[in-house]
DNA sequence: CGGCGTGTTTAGGCTCGCCTAACTTAGGGT
DNA sequence: ACCCTAAGTTAGGCGAGCCTAAACACGCCG
C-alpha cells in the first residue's frame, strides 16, 4: 500500500516569523503585485541587502512553504506567504494611521516608526489602535488597509501626470517611502482627499500647473507622476444624477 | 617619543543596543538595585536563559564598558550601563502607562506588550506618549518612571505584610511580572492609590483581613508580602494639621 | 549559432545569541 | 584543613542573517 505523504495538508504549528522574514515577505508581496513576480535584485534593492543574501533567504522561505522559487526566474508567494505579508502590511498601515491620527505625527515620519513597530506590536494592540481610529480603511498616504482576515481592496488609480487637464480629481494616494516628497506635498497642501485640477501641462516633460483649493502651484513631472488621483465622489451610484 | 593610547577617553559613536542587550542591562540593573550585585544565575533565571549564555554576554558587555565583571563574583553596571538600563526602563514604564491609560489595556497585560515595544519605539514616540499622558511619574503598577536624563526616585516602601494593624495605608506598588496576582488584586479593588487597612492578622503566617473601601477581604500572606504601601497623604507638609 | 554581459547562485566566512556538556572555583560543613 | 557541592566558566556547536568573491546561467546581439 503506497501512501503519498509529501507536503502534509495539516500544517504543524509554525514558529512566529522574525522581523527580517516579515520584511522579506512584505517586500516580495509589493514587488509581485507591481511587477508580477519579484526578482532577486529587486528584493535586494528594496531591503538594502546583498543579492546573495536574498538568494539564501528565498531558498529558506521556499523550503518553509511561504513562496515558490524557480532559480534564475524569481519568487512568487504562496497563500501562506501572502497571508503573512498582508498581516504585516495591515499592522504597518494601522500603526501609521494611529501615529498620524492620534499621536500627531507628521505623515513623513510615520513610515520609519511603523517599519519597526510592525514586528513588535501584538495583535491585540493593533486591533485596539484600529478601534481607537474607528476602523480606518486607508492609511495616511491613501494605501488600503488589509482586513484582519487577509483581504485588500486595491483600487487602480491614475497618476496625476496622466490626468486630463481641466478635470478636477481627488488626490488618492502617494508612496510612503520618500519623506522629502511627503513634506513637499504637505507644504503645497496635497494630501489624500484634496481636490486638485491640472490647469496646464508644459510640453517636453515640463512642469504642471495645479489648482489646489484656491491656490495655483507648479510642480515638476517627477512629483506629478508619484501622485495618484481618482475621479471625485466616486462613491455615489451612477444613476444618482 | 612614546604615546600611550590605550582606551581613548573620547568614546567613538556606539552602535545602537540590540533587544537582548537592553534586556540584560535592565535585568542586571534591577537585580543590582535589589541585591547589590547581579549573579550569573539570577540573570539567567530572570531572562530564562542558560547560565553559560549569561557568562558570555556579561563578558561582551564588560568589554564594551557597560559593566564590571569579576569572574565568579557577579556583575555591576558602569555609568554607561546604568544610563542604558534606565533608558529602557523609562520606555517600558511609559509604554505600560500609555497602554493602560490611553488604550484601555488591563494592567495585567501591559507588561508583556511593553517588553517587546521598549526595543522598537523611537525616542520621539516615547516622548509623544509621555506628553499625551501629561508626563506621568509612576507606571500603572506604581513603579517610578525615570526621567529622560536618567534619574529615578525610588521610594522605600513597606510591605503590606509588615504594616501595623488598624493604621490606614495607601497601596503604592506591586510587581508587574505576575499577571495572575495583578488580576486578583484588580478583583479585590487593590491598585496604586487605594486606601487599605489591615484589620486583623491571623498568627503563624495566616491570612490577613483587609478593609478596602467599604469591603472586607481576606488575603493570604503571600499576596500581602507582594503589595507595597505607604502612609496616606505623605505629600502634605507635617505642619499642615 | 556562438559569445558575452547581466543577473543569480554558490562557496566560504563572519557576528550575535543561544545551547549542552565538561570543567573549575569558591566557600561552607565536618 | 579538607572535601563537597553549588555556582560559574570554558569548550564546542548551532541557526539566523548578513557579507564578499568566484562560478555560472540566461538570453540578447552580432
Ligand atoms: Mn509605510
Ligand atoms: Mn519592518
Ligand atoms: Mn513591566
Ligand atoms: Mn524587553
């Protein structure tokens, strides 16, 4: 009688993930959802680590069932890996929201703090913070907060660089990684929820003239391309007019 | 020309302490202030680690100037070691206060959470939490919070087990380490600031009858010995009567 | 089709923090 | 004074994460 028992379906109790492992899974998740799969050098760059270190870690994580790895071809998360990544991302974004919303942190300094705390905070703490915030659905930079059971609603936004001239838009999201950019955006009054209109776009990748509130501001194309926007009041059903 | 350059007096920029190192220094500080010096096995017990591991770590910390170690005789913190320990203790106690005071944690669960967060939180976060609390001077268990520049005011309390019968006292402090004891004390309404009177003490290490508020409660001597108390309203000047 | 460069992996090595097993030391008891 | 035991240290080893240097694979380009 032959019993095939490779990869038992009943998972034995896994040890808690270490901080580096959580950061790898998070980075791979983000690269994967942007580029389809995560290459060794992209992960290395994202984590400021040598490529050889990534190869080693990826091999370990594949052995533990968090991802599939085809040598020379990149890595892709398994369900277990995606679950773990989304858990860390949830913690990160709730922490950012709490620091910004309750403790008065400026939005350009919440990321670094959350990058550490996401590995130390208990589930109870995270849920208490979420409750104190009224269970927010997006973080201070407009990124969606995964639910506790591991689902995210990723909205497909357009870049302000592509948005048609003259049509008002709502600022929706910006990366949390570039603190200087965030400070600049705060300066000119651009944050998630702000209405913004592209008044004019100079040719040859020239600057854009924006109307933000009552003020007109000129920004470079590098800034505009980083700012994601959406159509205003997209929540009302289409037949409501 | 001979220049003696061993042990330069200008300290080079030290790398940030790791979480285990912070926990060692904290444990040694606490043992030292309770027993004069910290023995290898006491530290091992406090950190749930093998004695051999302590010997190794103590050797490293001595080499880095955080403590003095006489083999077979125990360890004592240097000024640098004491500073580092008090910094971690400050963070721990502010975190406990914040979790309990702002996030509604029960006081028996703040310790474990703070034990992790104390290594991850930035100075800015700690100071923002302290500010949100109005710069508290004691934590939820009555332990004094060291100042940012590294001083603590340790009050010499007496145990409830020794307190004279009939004289009212104020509950002042209890260890944060035993969650079950903390739950019990919360149950019977004993927390820092509560007035308590020993009505009767049964002989041969028998139970104590306490008056807490309007209720009478009997507690064992093991509980009473853990509860530290002080004379009521010790803040009013003596000539105020 | 063969060579070449970029990207990846392998090989070997390091520190930190922990372990167990074997030893040494200090110090109290006889 | 000596021995015995408890406490402490040494020896040797392990896994996690990182590194550099060297070998190698893929796929593009001539
Ligand atoms: Mn972030
Ligand atoms: Mn992180
Ligand atoms: Mn505590
Ligand atoms: Mn700790």
